[in-house]
């Protein structure tokens, strides 16, 4: 299959309770050309946003996706505590909307991830939320249709706001990518590294990102594969620190890794770096530094775990080559603890 960036919106769009009140408000809208997603194509919108609540009470935000005017997904955030005038919640989402073997039938799935208060400063904080939904709809995709995201605040307060910082719409089609444009996997890294018994930041992988990769519209997605072992007899934590262009942009806590004898925790990481209106500004996100239970998640059996999310902003010159680096560290040096870096794949989503 081949893919291209069908559309992107990289300037801030804010719904403010003081001006929009509790009215459902469009924050992203684009025209999907007739023939897309057709019978077997796929659309993947990914959004980076944040929420501020200084209203004096707990609040929620309701998000809605529509395709061709038909509701596809509706999601209400968890109850958001008042976190002050500057402490914002990270808010991340991605949707898979594809043709279901007919031009008038579509199936969709959505994942929404939210960080705790203060997670928009690049550091994970407690109180995160992870939710999913799926749906089937019947829209005529042979003609142009509108894809729209809206936000609705629970209170008409000027101290409650939802801001979409960037949204990237990926379009997957059948057939091989010619390589001339579109979504491209950059050189992957399969070097295996083990970090043992240390509280010092230790680099596990550095990906040189060529100048011009992000531009003013594109998105870079990095998937990192790791697992963790704690046989120390006491609970420990591992951090994943992300550096972009030499700037420390994201600081993720895995959550407590319990003493687990010889069992390993699954410990994957996903990072987004997206243009934020220019080649010298970026929105970055940790889309779930995830840790699964030690019982079996490190040996290929999927289990529920912890999802930690964060958002931040940088002013790195992406017209020249810059490094995207992942480092790990433990809360304290301890015997019989380790993280194994198993490989990573960076992918650029572009027009």
C-alpha cells in the first residue's frame, strides 16, 4: 500500500468557554474527494491538542468526528480537575476510517489518550485516560464529503478552553508507493542495547532526521520497542526522555515496575513530532509511553497496562538535519534491573 498526507492543519484553533460557551464548535474540517476512501482505502487523522481548566470546578470536553455529516465517534473526556491558569492537559487522538468493500460502507475505530494536569509541558503527570471506540456507517464516498472534528465544552467559562495544535490526515491506498512522495519509513534501527542498574540518562537510539523532512506541514512518527526487567526485590520506575534537535522535549514516566523475578514488562514508546505552522516550530507528543504487566506482556501476550501521555512545543530549525534521540533512566540505581532497547522505526507522513 502507498500513503500520502491528504491534509494538515498546524495552526492553533481554540474553543473558549467565554466566547463559544457550551456550543458545539468545529475545530477541523476538510473535503474528502469523491472516490476516497472508496471500497478499500483508509484515512488516518492524528490530532495533538490540550485542555486548560481554571474554572474552579471539574469540567469535561466532548469531541465528535463526522464524515459526510454522519456521526462516527463521540467521546467525552474524563472529569478534569481545576489545574490552574497555566497547567494544561495533553489530549491526543487518532482515527482509522476505511471503506468496507463498498463505496457506501465504512468502518472506523478511534483511540483517545489524555495526560494528567501539567502534561502539556512535556512531562507526564498522573490522571491520564485511554479510551477507544468503533463504528460502522454508510456514506456515499463516490462524491465529495466533509470530514469534521468538533469540540463542546461543559461550561460557559472563559477559564475553560480546548486547543487543537495540529492535525494530520493520512490517506492509504492500494498499490505500492512509488517512493517519490508520501509516507516514507526512514532508515530503521535494529541495534539491541541493554541499560542496566543506572539512574543516569543513557541514550538507546538516535535517528538523524534530514533537513526539510518536517517542513511546515508534515508529521514524524517514531515507534520504539523496549522491554523492562525488575528483579531487585523493590518497586522501580524507568523514564523515557526524548530529545529533538538537542532539546529535551518529553519526559515520560513508565509507572511503577514491580519486582517481577524473571518476568519482563512490555515497554513500547510512540513519539510524534509535527510542524506547528513553520519549519522552525513543532508540536511534539508522547502518545502513550506504555508499560504492560510483568506476568506475560514481555513475551508476546497482550495485557492491560499504563498509558502515559504528554505534549510540548519546540522551536527547532527543521530545514537542517536534526537528531531525534531516546534516552532512558531509572529512579535509582538498583541491582538486577534493566531496560532492553530492541529497535525503532521512524516514519514521515507528508504530501
